[in-house]
């Protein structure tokens, strides 16, 4: 009898372990998708395929692993998926108990505070369209709206979104004047707030345009037929750094007026890749200095601590991305190059095209990943980082075979840590494409997230166990909520 009971206990434990392993694999798959997928067209798949695949994945993980689904809000996922998670949690609030709802509420509030306001207003509209208007949703909306630093700016810049959110949640506007501006625009002949007054005057005073935020003034100027070049020249002092970069290519805003050294790494890489070759060569010192400065900021205290590092970076034709994500995969690879250079003690880069000058890379040719992996492993680095969409086609499958033989026969003790970072979501496989079963793979959208993604990729090897993944998620959640608390206090 004791033997039977022991066998039953052992079977139960094995079943729990198997369930934990499945949960860990599901969460890692979801995190890869939530980092890379944006529901937009990719090089090898359309927007419809992306959205359908992503919707299934969200629903599957939410229904089967809701606590881990919510915990993903504390990770470096993209804004599109963060908004989808919040929407999913609020639309299916009945699936969670009171304690889980409290934890989700804290995560949702923290993530909404980190999202761009236009994304949050779009989320509120989606909740309204779905008929989600319970007390919990109204409280979350009310707290987020109350924390907005300048309600008048939101009323001018996101007028439709703010008006919809106030109506949906039955909230009051911050001031009576703001309420009149949003819902009774003809009730006042003058506003006390200078921004609201400037918007009113912009309907008939040309000079009032240049007192408005750039995105608002741009629309008003187009409706009034204001000359584009004159408008850009006069509105330039009110532009943000990113807005100035977007208009530089039109020639109205001089390039030297933007301080590239304070831009985020991936955004800066995208900007560099948008420049013609001749301009990249002419501004080589400025652009290289800015990229290295951004990489050092992203590396932080870990700079120089990674030992001997080799990188295989994909600049094949598919790194051109798509019309809506132009050169995004190549920009991630370029940013990763400079970040790994900052993190490493010694560093070697191997571009799939054979390029030697990272500043002049362009999407070109096939993807001979296997040959470049062989080149990189020849020096026995301590770390090998591969940044590629995983379509190894010159010849097909060589990279996976090289990595398999390296891991099983030449380096079974894992003296070289290998990780594959993939910037492209594979809609058909519900994950990012992998090179070899024994090589951990993680999705990546921004190069500056590389150190954190290398850490989470190790869970894909299966050596740390599901308990280690849960502990990691708990730690990231606690850190995320602590940062949010400090920000709210400020």
C-alpha cells in the first residue's frame, strides 16, 4: 500500500513538473512574440497574418497562464502588445480572483504610465468599443487621467481621445474651462489657458499657429494652406528632437540643430541608415560618435564586462524589413553592433555580407549565416551573439548544423555562450524563427534591450527550470512596480 501511495505521489509530482515546463515554454514563446510582433507587415508575412497569429497567442496565454500573462507587462515588450495585454485583462476581468485583480491593477497602472499617451487613448477607445465599462476600468482611467501633467496639452493634442475617455468613464474634465473646450467649444469667446486660447485663435490668426504643438499646428497649417517651407522654418523651435529628425530630410530644418548624442540607440541607427552613403561618409565622425555614445549609455555599468565577444550580424536582403518597418531589422543589428562593442572586453563583428564598415551597411544579398558562424567560432569567444531573422539560406540549414556540432562535440562544456536574437516575428510559427534546438533564442525589437534579452534567453535552454523563470518574472515585476512607485511619488 505504501508503495502504491509513493508511486501516486511521484506521478503527481511528475505531472506538476511537466505542467510547469509547458507553462515556462508557453511564456517564453509569448514573450518573444510580445517583443517583436506589432501586427504590421514583415518581409515574409502580411499584416493580416501577423494580427491573426498574435490574437490567438494572446488569448491562449491569457486563458491558460493569466498570472504570467499579466507579469509580461513588467518586461521589455513593445507598446503594441502591452496595450493588448491591458485590454485582454480588463475585457476578461471575471477570470481573476480579488488578489490577482489587485496585482493586475498595479501592473496596468504602471504600464499605462510608461506608454505614449496616444497609445493609451487608443486603448481607451478600444475598451469603449468592446463595451468594457466596469468600476475597475473606470478607476484605472480616472487615475491615469488625473496623473497627466498637462490636461490642456492633452485636450489640444489628443482632443478626440480625451473626450471619448471622459464620456466612456463618466469622468469630469480637470477644469470647467477644459470641459467647455472639449464639449462646448462655442460657449466661450476667450480661454484663460494660453494653449487653449492659442488653439481658438489659430482658426483665424496665422501667428497663433506657432504657439501650438507641432503635430497640432501641422494639421491646422495644412487646412489653411500655409506654405510648408515657411511653416517648418517658423515652427522649428517648438519641435521635439524626433519631430526635427523627421523633417530634416525635407531640408527645412538643418541637420546640425539636432543633438544626435542624446538619441536612443535604435532610433539613432534608423536615422543613420536613412542617410545616403555620401552623407554617412561626410558625417562619419559625428555619426560614429553619436552611436558609440548611445551604446555606452545603454551598456551602463556593464560596459567592458562581457569578455571576448563575437557577433554575427544579418545585413541580408530581408533585413530591409517592410514598407511600414523600413530597415528595422538592420537597424537592430547596427545598434547591437555598437552595444556589444561597448559591453565587450574584446570584440569582433561578422556581417553576413562580409561588410567591414558598419556605418555603410545596407540590406543586400543572401544569408550565409553558417559561414559567418564558423568564422566567429574560430576564435573561441566567450560569447557569440547572433542577430538575424533566422532565415539561413546560403546554403539552407548550415548555421543550425554548425551550432549543433559545436555544442554537442566541440564544446559540450559550454565554454562559449551562444544566443540568437531575432528581430522578426514568424506569424506561421507563433514565435521568432530559431536556428538550432540547442541554441537559446529571444525576440528583440530595440538594440538597447539586448542585455536583458540575453538574460531571459537562458531560460530557453531548459537548464534553469520553470521555478527560475517564475523567480525572474517576480523580480522584474517587483522592480517595475518599485520604479513606478518612485515616479508617482515624484
